[in-house]
C-alpha cells in the first residue's frame, strides 16, 4: 500500500493558507507554491540513495555522503510548472521531463497533449510534481507513462489531494509514495477539490 506523508510543518500549513485564500493574486500564489514545494520536496527526498565520499577540506580530509542516484522530476503541465524551480533549487543536477495532460471538462479524463518520453532511459528515481490530486486520473496517467519508460521508483509530490485521488493512485500503484500538504474533504460535481484552492493552473498564471 502506498505510503502517504501529510505534512504537519507549520510553514507548510502557513503557505497552504496563502494558497487557499481566494484573494491571493498570481504573483503571491506562485511565490507561496514555490516555498511550499521546497518544504514538501525536502521530505520527499529524505531517502535518496547516497554513497560515502572523502573530500579534502582546506585543512584535512573529511568523510561525507554524496547523492548516488539519477533523479528526475516530471511536472504535469500546467500546474506542476510552479513546483519545478523549487525542485531544481534543491537538486540542480536533476532532469526535468515535462508531461502535458489536461482534464477533459466533461469526462474529467486526462488528455495527453505533450510527452518528451521516448527511447532514452529515465532516471531511476522520478518525482511527479502536481499541486492537485483530484480524481487521480492525471497522476495515474503520468505514473503509468513514467513506469512504461523505465522509471524504477516513482513518488508523487503534491499540495492538496481528495480522498478519491489518493484511493485511485493507491489502487493502481501501491508502490508510489505520496507527499502532500493536506488531504481535503471531497470533490464537487465538477471534480474540484473541496475546500481546495481552486484551479491551480489558472491561479498561478492569471487565466481564471
Ligand atoms: C489540474 C491539476 C492536475 C489535474 C488534477 O490540471 O493540475 O493535473 O487537474 O485532476 P485529476 O486528479 O482529476 O486528474 P488541469 O487539467 O486543470 O490543467 P492545468 O494545470 O493546465 O490547468
Ligand atoms: N485541478 C485543480 O486545479 N483544482 C482542483 O480542485 C481539481 C483539479
């Protein structure tokens, strides 16, 4: 069964309140999404593989650890874009594999409109980035693509999830851990998370 990490960090909850507030304008929304992503990604990366290294300080040698995995981020367009800079801030060498999905407004099914995935092998550790896990359709479609293209370990980093989305990912991919700021009450009839924060893409880019 997928592990679920729901943050209780005061800074995460502070940023979440800014994101939820309907009066937060796009620049402040993007800034809060960046900060909350930094905090969530810190938790999501605690178990990255490391190996021992010896480094020479200006005074003598010291034992240390260095990352020992090829890591990639797969932001789901558009809303996941707001998490990418935070991801690259903490892991500048990571690869970014954008995935374009939008939800059909009537069926709520994800429609793929962009994928860079091809013959090239993916990093062994891939993080799906998307602030919203609603029905779970987009997340499941993204995880499926990454696994089909060779990702060995996939993790999902998001901000808000509905119970329906969590259940769907857990059923389809019990090995995928979920890192979240909060689990909300439910989905409305249009597939929006309640109480939620609205449309994460529109709120970032001013297109509501
Ligand atoms: C939003 C969000 C997720 C998806 C979640 O994308 O960013 O990708 O909905 O919903 P689901 O769990 O029901 O699939 P949207 O389709 O609104 O596209 P956008 O990010 O371009 O606005
Ligand atoms: N996508 C969003 O951006 N918000 C929701 O509440 C659900 C899906």
